């Protein structure tokens, strides 16, 4: 009976860790998202801020938190898999310029 209770507690802690990681990911994304949503050219919103930014940061935050949770529990293989997934998410984010500064909002100088 204790094993079931222990597994339930571990599962609940893992779910709470994933949710907390997703919230931290959104909090980290928020400064970029606010700049992307406040308008680019003539007040238009940058749709990639919502369509790509939110999923990248939610999944990235959850993967980072779960990797840390697995490392704390001493489970190296799942932690390495989650770190590899996190590297893939980061590569996707930088590849589609979700994690970089929005280009539409950069000051292009006087010719613009």
C-alpha cells in the first residue's frame, strides 16, 4: 500500500513540476511576447509571438522542469532524454526566431 501512495505522491509532484515549469516558461517569454503583441508595423500584431512563442516556452519550461525533477530523483536516462528534447525545442525556437528579438520591432533608422 505504501508503494502506491509513494507512486501517487511522485506522480503528483511530477505534474506539479511540469505545470510550474510551464508557468515559468510563460513568465520568461512574457517580455518578448509583450513586445511582439503590442504591434509591429502600423500596430499589427506579430502572429508568431502567439502561434510559435507560447508553445515553445510552455513545452520548453515543462521539459526543463521535468529534466530537473528527473535529475533530483536520480533518473539519468529520462533526464538526458528531456534535455535532448529541450535542446530540440530551443533549436526550433531560435530557428523560427521565436526566442530572439522580433525583427519587425527593431529600429531601422531614418530611411524607414
